[in-house]
C-alpha cells in the first residue's frame, strides 16, 4: 500500500478532547482511570470514562437530541480531524469507515429501564435511530454532505484498525480519494461522566460477572499491560478519527502530511469467543501479513504499540506473537508500549487512539511509556517502555488490535519527509 496519508486527527478521551492535550498527558504519565460511577457489591471498580464532554461545542441541538453519546463522541473527534486537515471534500469521492462494537447500546438499555420503571410513554421516541451501530457514520455523512461509501465495521476491539485499514485500501485502490475513518466506544454514563438517576447499564455489571474487570484498591495498578502482576481490563471509552487522502492531493493543496499508511492485515484466530489462541500464532501471522503488504522486514520497524489489555491470557499471547515476529528477527530489541495503562481499554476506539500516539511519535521521536507497568513479564524478549518516555528515531511504527471472537488486526504507518 502506498501514497495514502493522514492529514488530520481528532480525539475524545478520558485524557482530553484534543490530540495535543491527549499526547501531553500520556507522555507525562497521567492515568485517566477513576472509580466507576455505578455501585458494585464487589467493591471499588475502576473506569476510564470521558468526563465533562459538551456536545453543544460540536453539534446542533437537533443532532444532539437525535444521537446517542457514542455518536456524539464520533462527531467531535471527526470535526477536529477535518479542521486540522483543512480538506475540502469531494462528496462523491469521500468514504466513511467507522468502527464500533456496541454502537448505541446505552440508548437501548436506557429505553428498557424507562419502560420497566415509568412505562412506555417514558421511552425516548428517537430510540430506534439512536441505537443503530451505523448511526455515527451516518451522522458524519450528513454533517459533510458526503455520498461516497458509507461503512460501519464491528470487529470488537479491532474495529478501528480495521476501519482505518479498509479506508486506506479504498484510497489505494482508487475507489475513493479521501476518507474519514476511525472508531468509537462507550457513552454509557452521561455526558458529564456521572451516573444518571438510578439507571445502571447492564453491560457494566456483565463485564464484572464475566471476570473481565477485577475490583481493586489502587488505580495506579488497575491496568498494567505486560506486567507479571496484571489481572484484568479497565473499561475505557472515547473516539479517535482521521482524515486519510491521496498523498498527491494532500501535497497539491499544501496540507501537512502527518504519516503514511503503508501496511494493514486482518484475520481470525478461530479459537475462542473471548480468549486468544494461547500461543499467539495468529496474532503473529497478522503482524507478518501487515509487514508483507508494507514490504518491510521486522528490522525496519522502529517501535510497536501493542494491544496489551493487561489480562493474563491476552498479554501472554501477544508477548509470544511479538517475540516470534520481532524479538527473534532483529539486530536490536524493539521498544514496545501500550496505552491501556493510561486510559484503560477503549474497545473499538483502542487501535485508533494508539494511532494518535504513533503519529505523534513519528513526528517528534518520543515514544510514551506504559503507565503503571513496573515488573515486566520475563517472557517478553523486547523492551517494554516503562517509567518515562524514550527517544526513538522512529520512521516506521506497527500497531496491533485484537478483539473478542478472534478478531486480529495490525497496521503499519511511517513518517514522510
């Protein structure tokens, strides 16, 4: 894949609503993890939610009233990316590819709550259009009057990398000249990040019941990717969106090129609904396929941003995969980090948020550390960046995103002169 570049980025996260603020807070080691807004009999449960989001900054009252919060996150992140890019879209030649796992599930849960507690008349009459997973992408099309391909990808935690990779291939194959791509998850609490009335989203308690999230007493070690003490996921949320376009078009209009997308692959573990194949065999394979499309060897990758959810099984499989692809095929150890120590696991948005960090690292050569991680799993045959950020002469970065159902995706970006 060649000549597909990123010219704009936007983010809504637990560490801010602008990419510069987000990157600065990540690099300072800030942890956007705090107590969940809903009570739990299990004790303190940690959460990395978006707080004090103001929809009115990004959309009209009519759009706000007709969308679930996840779609509002998407609109805000996309607006930022378009402003930074400065692009003028060709409506017929611009694609939208957005990734989400749960879409507007909060609106559905809220409607059921209202029905059971206050009767049918209390249900929001716009519930049906709020719950649809494609509605965030549809709102982007309406916002910019776009008529090109309009796709919503739902591949669990791999969704945003799959969305970005799919959009990049559309541009590379000549099916589009530009694209809005990325992913979004969450919006379970109110826009202020607090609980609403007595409503509690069932998905929160479902994660506890399934053992995904473990209650604890110290938020600094609630999510510790690649640490031998890791014990489970901290649920996060938010959105990250990008403007992708042909490099010649970006150069012709004088746009700043932030990075080039050069490789992407997606495949299935076909092993278990929630656990990865234990040896990391297929995670390694998706990484190899992305490298092959980019026409790169492992030695040409300067840093890797891992999926690394801080679960015993998930991190073990990815450690094995990175060892197989990179540690045993390199002249020097590869620096690796994960954002999930800072912001928890933002689901479908996780890969896109990692891409924000990758682009900033390509720009200034600073790779953030993995917040919270101190006792690196001895099985890792690569350098997990801990404690403080490190300087890297990074021209090429690989990113991983792996999801429930065995959804594996890997993306490679590089710096352009």
